[in-house]
C-alpha cells in the first residue's frame, strides 16, 4: 500500500477533499454487496432514498488486522474495472458531473444534489437508470436530439470518450461499534488498491433522514480514530490520483476550474472542491 507522502499533493484548497469533512451522498439506490438495490425512477428522482455519509482515508498495512480486533467481518474480496468518460474538454467533470461504467455493475452518473446540507458538506446524487443518465448528460452538454438508446449508444453523439480506466482490488468489511444499538445499521469499510499502486479506504454509514447525519458522522469519526486515522488526514479519490499521474494537463484544468469556483463562492474550503467522489468516487467508491 502506498504511503500518504506519495505523490506530492496540491494545497488543501485544491481538488483534495478534507477527510475530516465526510461527503454526503443522496442515494436512490444502495448497492449492499450483493443485496438488492432500490431502483431509481425513469425520471431519475429518488424514492425513499438513502443518504450515504462517508470518509476516505489512507489505509496502512495493519488496517485489516485492526478491523478484525474491533470485531469487523470481511464480507468479500472483489476485483473490478472502472472506466470514466468525458468530452475532450472535460465538460462533465468541470460541471461537477462524473460518468462511470463499472465492470459487472453498469453505468452511474454522479452529480450535485441539494446545496447547503450541513453547511460546508456537499450532497451528491447517484443516478443509475440509463434513461435518467442520458437525460442529465444531454442537459449538462446542451445536446438535443441524440436518438434513442442507452448510455453506450449516446457516447459518440455526445462526444464522450474514455478518460480513465483502471482495475481495483477491494476488501469489503462491516462492523458495529461497541456500545451501539444492535438495531443500528452497520458501518462499512472498503479498502481499495488500484492497479496503478494507489491505496485508499472509505468508512461509510447509511441513514434515511438528514437529521440522522450528525450521529453518523460521529460514528465515522470514532471508527476512523480507532483505525489510527489522523483527524486532519486528506485522501483523494482513485480517479483524481489517476488524472494527476497520467493526465496531468487535465488534472491542472480541473484545479483551475475549482479555484475559479472557490473565488466566486468566496471560500477556500476543500469540501467545495472537485474531488470525484471524491469523496466527491466525490465521490465514487
């Protein structure tokens, strides 16, 4: 696994998301490692959606052993390829939209949700219904008649091309913190290693209401501390690191767009940055 010191990251006001401020993602669907997912409607709206609260971190060689000591259960290990698409001008990413095709899972578009949730935190929605993805892509790219068909069919007409593709090996864990209510949802921890050598972890909790988010944040911080994660640690997403290493010009363009957005917003808070989930992974995972 890669150390936190490599590569040299840009300033905190850049694309990197501060790990101490987890990302909020409004989900119309939740992929619970083999469990069923609640489908998005054709319009892309979310019925009985879940809010995912997450924090990325840089795992160490003893992270899995520590998870076992805390009573964690290894659900599975899986390997998959993620491929990201955008225009040659990065029109989607510059608009804070992230289009991904995951091996065995299909298409997903991450885009901004409601603003102002918990102040500096950012809320995102994940769209997986292909008609809804196509509709949103056409809206962002100001395209009209692209014909009928799924996402793959409109890539050419919309000028979308592959901008990143890599394989991830993932270990998926779940656990309940000591003292937590037995009926409370378990925390999930994903430990990822990409085929270009970058390793990143993510602690996540799912809640039904925004009022439950503060408690979820507290649990995430507690578990992160138990795993030895420094409170101020930053951890960029796999996609951001990929772009930094292999498409530095594109990475720099995103930095410039983000800096302009921060100037307009009058804030340098890293949670207003373009981290693909990031934590945008912005954040896909």
